[in-house]
C-alpha cells in the first residue's frame, strides 16, 4: 500500500485514531498497534541516543544509523501530533522527539504510578461488586463485566480469563 509519492504513511494516515481527551487507555492501545505496524514503537517508547557533538565524530555507518533514527522519530512525532485534537496539541507542541510527546500525554492523561494504582483499585472494586440485576439479561451483564475488564487491561493489569 504505497501512495503516489512513495510514502506509506500518507495512505494510512486516515486510520490514525484521534485523541480528544477521553478514553486515553484505548487510544494508547490503538496508537501502540499503529506504531508497531510501522516499526516506530521502539523509538516512541524508548527514544534514541543523541550524540553530544551532534554526530560529527561518528563513523559513516553510525551517522547513517543516527540519520535513520532521526527520520523515523520525526515520522513518529508527526503521527502523534496528527493523532491529537487541537485542544490537546498545545500540550505537546514543544516536544521535539516522539518519546517526549508520548510521555507528556501519558503523564497527563494516564497519570503517575500512584494515580494508576488508585484507578486500578477502583476498577478491582467495581469488578468485585458486580452483580446481575434482576431486570438484566446475561448478555447485558456480561457486557458490563467486559467494560470493567477491558478498562483494567487497558491500564496495564493482566487478568486471566
């Protein structure tokens, strides 16, 4: 699937989910999958080492690798910028690397580790107190259970079936 100009990102650009401030955990999962499919996730998640001298004293193959990392990181940053609503873009406008933009969004919308723990505790409590209402079908109850389970998984908690 390549575009006329040779860029595969432009063809799949319409598939990028737009984050408008709600359901961050599900947007994050979709974005991670998108980045994995374009071989960009490692840069977004871990970044890359930028030499102190800007790469002047590197061997030719190291300069080529640095150039490729910069190019891939710019693509990933562009995708993140396009994947957020204008109301959210101002939060990441100063980020010059994809990892930084990703971290800003994660910290603001998913919270710190302490916030995640509190959210997970609330979800566990919700799960443990679920019961089927008398007016509810099994299908409706199961759907409510899945909502809590999927929210818990989206927060990074592994649940067995």
